[in-house]
């Protein structure tokens, strides 16, 4: 009799099929173990069904039961320690010296919030999919030997299109990128002004103002820009239509725009500093710097101060609310040729005629931290978002890595351009260095220069029309007053403890002041005119008189102090406010509850 193969489900997938002889037809037997559980609408829904536990198969333990709804993964995923150290804000505040349980609990809660923010920042690093990439040379090679043609051949086609050259005949040119790195503005010395979307190679406007253009600058968005022409500063829109002309800004040499304050800072050839509030069209600061001829200008993004490089090798920092320099640093023994700050505002880079580039610490106003020796004097300086430094010497551009304790002798990249370099700037969020020369504009590829991950709320390269409108409204609402521009911006939120203590102690002494001792000695009279009793009586009368005057003066001062504190505490009532208690009688007095008289 033939035999057939049957699979017997024993609940163990590693068991092989069991060969079982078949019985006579009609008496066939199939063993089925652990049937599949019904699902969907075929699942039994009786009231005696066990919903508390669910079955789970384990090949080593057979059928096991676990509570339904239990977590598959116990506890949060571990966090990388390096990411935590990267986003850490340092050691927490010590609450041992804090008096009062309320303030101690408040400080502990604040530290918990800081710790939570650090963990969240470390966890969200996985969303930053892009990373910076530098050129890694082979053995025996240097990256400075690579040309732009070789770099374009070894990158993708999208990055290769970002390297181009524009040959223009109205130089020398000044250039400026927008904050999101999407748009480019060019201004030629012979009057040529052009605005374009350089990524898509789309021209917004191009015009010749028939006047010398010294410098150009974007405003808060790519819809408006300013051009410092021969006499005054002119404002244009995206299509090249002139919007305004400010004649109080006369013969401007350099311009810097402060995006968070909506201020256009200008420096004239006569040494005058001016700050124009573009949101209201008013000049909020205008005074003479008295530092001689100003050769270079840059802004500090940390505190919005304007840094000026003079002919005496001194860098001075200015705020629109003070007619004197906030701070000064002697950086070079020779005249300065270029200055720049990094994106964090912590380091200052200066170049002088002594063929040196020095790095300074702006937090402590000390240094130099590093010194770079160059063959000739550096005329233009630019710092990228990732810390790369661009030097322009004549028609040669050199890029160096981040400053370190072991300063590199050879540059990261070197490129020779056509014409004398008159402008240099790294494009934000792109590995691109823009170079404007006397004969046009050149875009160079610099791998590892730009920030690979952008914050859409800060600067969005892919901003739509509606997003741009919302961004402009929010920026105006969150505009920072120019009075808050200072060397230490965090001091605004601090309390001047010594001055507060002095004022408090002076008021306390005034309230508890006692009359001083009064020494009065009446003049001696002739013999027989007045005795000792009369002299003592005169002394007492004079002492009482002066003590009374002193008490009246102290009482008047105390009354003024009390009134001053009452004015701070009392809020002015509204016009329709009806006081519950008043000395004057009113028709509403009958609705007041009557006071019960004590028996």
C-alpha cells in the first residue's frame, strides 16, 4: 500500500516533516496542532474571550504569554555620548547657595529643561543627513595643486554648474550674496548694476545708473537692494526701479546691513558713520569716527557692532547709540588692509600691510591666537560658515583650513583669476566662493566651505512667495531696537547688583536716619551781661531749633520715597472704574453692606 507525506504542525519550525502511514480510505487521519488564530471579522468576540493576555511564539520556550499592550522596546533609545557633549551647555548651576525652597526648585526645574533640550538636540542629529566634505589628497599630493577644472570633472553635474565666470567690461566690481545664498548682486565702478538668481542663472534686473557705483548691499530680502553711488545712496527694487534716494548719506565708501535691526550702516570717505533704519526711513545715528581714513569695514554678527580698520593698525568697534568707540584693539604695526569676522562672531581676522594675517579673540579682546605669513599684503578677506579663510592678493586667491594650533604652511586651495580682486565672499549654504574682479565675476568651487544643513526659519534657500511674506512680517515684529547694540549683549538681562545695593542702602539709611549731635557754643558776653544759666539756655534753644529743621528735612525726603514706591505699585484705574470705598457720598452707597456695630 502506497504511503503519503503529511506535515504535522508541532509548533516548532525546525522540526522536519513526519512520515505517517495512511490508513484505509475512509479512515485517513491528519494531526493538526496549534491552529492559526482567526483574524478580522472571523475573530470570536464573545464576552468570555481573554483580552488581557495574548500569545507569542518562542522557538525555545514554546508558547508564552505576555500582557497585551506591552511595550516592544523597553525605555528610550540610547543617545550618542559625543552628540551629547557637542550640544551640552556645560555643568549645571549649583543650588546649594540658593536661599529659599521656591528659588531652589525653580533653579532645578530650569536645569531639567536645559538637560531635556540637550537630549532633544542630540537625538535630532539623525535628521541632519548632509555633512561637510573636504578634498582628501593622495600620498605625496597637496590639495593646493588641484585646479578648478579638475574639481569640476570629479563632482556631480549639479555642483559643476555652480562654477562659472562672467566677463564684464564695467569694473571694478563689488559683489554681495543674500543671507540664504540664492541671489547675487553685482555693482561695477562704471555704473553697471545687476541682480540675478545665480543658481538658476536667472537675471532679475540689469541697468546702468550712469554714475559711479562704489558699493552694493542687499536689504532684509532679495526684493530690495542699496547702491552707494558717487554722491548719495540709492535704493532699488528687484526689477531695477529706483525706490528712494537718501541725500544725507553723502559719498559713502562701504555699507553693511544688520538684518535683525533693519539698519544699514555706512561709512563715508570723510570718516562719518551713519545708521539708517530702513523700516521707517530715519537715520538713527550719525557722527564722526575720528580714526583717519577707514580702509575696511565689517560687522560682528554676535553683537551687531561695526568694526572699522584704520590706517594706524587699530580696529575700533562702534554702536549707533554711542558717539565714542565701544572698544579698540591695536592689531598691526602697519595700516590695515582688510578685516573680517567669522559666522559666530567670536574671532576677528585682520590683514595689514606688514604681510600678516592675524586671528584675535573678540570675547576677551586678546590675541593674536594665530598668525599667517603671506608673500604680499592681503587686500580682501572672507570667512566661510565652516571656518575656511579666503585671502585675495592681487589676482591670486588662497583658501586655508580652520585655524589651529599647528597653522598650515600650504593653503587648502589656490586659484589665479583674471584681473585684480576687488571683492570676496563665501556663499552661505554652498561650497562656493564668489570673487569679483576688475574684469567680471568668478565663482569657485571650495568643497567643505558651506553649512550643509540650513534652518528654514533663519534663512531658507527654497523660500516660496507666501513664506517670504510671512518671514518679512515676523522679522518686522521681532525687530531688535538699536539701543540694545552693545559690546556685551547679554548684560541687558542682568541686574546691576552693586548699583542696586548702593541705592537700596541709601534709602534704608534715609528712613532710619537719626539727628546728629549739634555742638553750639554761644559767644561770650561782657561781665555782668549774661551768666552760665543764660548760656546753657541759649545752647538748648539753638539745638532744638536745628534738630527741628533736620527732622522736617528728613520727613520730607521719606515722604518722597514712599510716594515714589506707591506710584510704581499702583496701576492707573480705567475711566469706567467705580471705587468701592470713597469719602465722597454717592447714590450707590445704599447698595453697600452695612457695617455691624459691636455690642
